[in-house]
C-alpha cells in the first residue's frame, strides 16, 4: 500500500478544483463496461418483467417507495 499512500499524500496538496478533477478521472476509470454484468442485469430485468406479467409480483408507485425513506 506504499504507492497509494504516496499518491494520496500528493493528491491532498492539490487545489480543490484539481482534487475534483482527479476524483472525476478516477471514478471514470472504474466505469468500464463489463459484458458479464450487463448480461446478468438484462436477465434479471427480463425475469422481473415476466414475473410482473404473470402476476407473481405487483408494481409499486415511486411515491410509495419514497414513503419508506421519509
């Protein structure tokens, strides 16, 4: 973990705008497409649609969902 700590020390000396730019670039680097994950999500979505169409699950309004978090 020496290199990450050294990079962090250097990053902490940056101006706020430079820190934000660095964070943005680091986050962007993590957003690489993963076909396996995309395929799993597509399968899950289809499964949920099928279950809804077969009456196995019901739809819930956004308002109802957000009520839980108030």
